[in-house]
């Protein structure tokens, strides 16, 4: 669910001319009750989205997939 929310945040920012270097997004782990936030460089987020099975989670929530990359406070996992 939060993957769609994050994509919408980016889309609306682009539509209204807000192009940030760092995005403040919501954890995309499998815990539907998780609403933790993380900061991720916008270029990294765009790269994650090019691989359809990848998503970003808060560090410590990497139980939701295979870790493929780590950043400062976030982890990229693949289903």
C-alpha cells in the first residue's frame, strides 16, 4: 500500500514543480501497521522503481525481502 502512496508523493511533487534532492517517504515493509518514515535521495528512489520487484524499507525492516542495497537509514529489498 505505501509503495503506491510514495509513488503518488513523488508524482504530485513533480506535477507541482517540487523537485527535492532527498525524499521523505513511508516504509514499504510488509507490516500494514508500520508508518515509519525514511529519507532517501530522489535519484536512488527512481533507480529502485526501475526494478519492478524492489521497494524501500526503514533500516531494521528488511525481513520483507532479499536485501539488494543499503543506504543511510533505509534498505532496498526485492521480493
